[in-house]
C-alpha cells in the first residue's frame, strides 16, 4: 500500500490554521465537520492513471532475458469499444507468464505476479462494461507473439487507456 505524503503535508498546515486562527470553529459542530471534510476527502490527482503500478512493473520486466514464451497478443490499435476486453486478455496472458516463471525460476517472477495482482484488482473494481461486439476478438483469436512484442503491445494499450 502506498502512503500519500501529499495529504499528510496538507493536513498539518490545515491543523495549524484551525488551531491558531479558527480555533473558535472547533467549538461548534460545523467547524468539526469542515475540519474532517478537509482532512479526509480523498485527493484526486490530475493525470493519475489507474494502471500506473502495472506500467512500472512492465518496464522492469521488459528487458528480461529469461522469459521465453509465446503469448496471444492483442493489437494496441484495437477498436475503442474492445479496450476493456483487450486489457483483460493481456492480464489473462500474464498468468501464462507466471506459470512459465514458476517452471524456469525467472528473476522477475515477483514483478509479473504484481502485474497480475494489480491488474485483476483494477478490473474487479471496474466490472466489465464492454459488450462483446462483432469487432472484438477473443484472446485466442489474436496472433501469438514473443514475450518482447507482448510487453510492448501491453504497454501501448495501457498508455492508450491512461490518456
């Protein structure tokens, strides 16, 4: 779990302000409500990508030489309506990489496990909203490509989703 230092940095000056200039507000219920809202409202960051952690792990494993596997690889330029299904295919294929790494004892097994875990958590939070259209392919319909090409396309798809 990541700690959000920026929210802590925001709470300290807010607390000092309330203690020095607005202490009288804390004597009534409205002041307390304002304080707690300011202190605990979740911060939204502009430009934040829900796949940020996955991208970091993909960058770490991209140069791995001990993973030699062919994977169904979706195209980065698939139709927008298929984006979620494409993402699910990539995360499904990471399970294949995990199995391969268990057999070969890869150096990047933990990073791959993190990709799978973080991706599936994000996908569970966002229930499948895409409907299967005739334009969308099943994972097995995509061409099998080597690990390097798979990772490159995976990164492109995530970057596209983050824009």
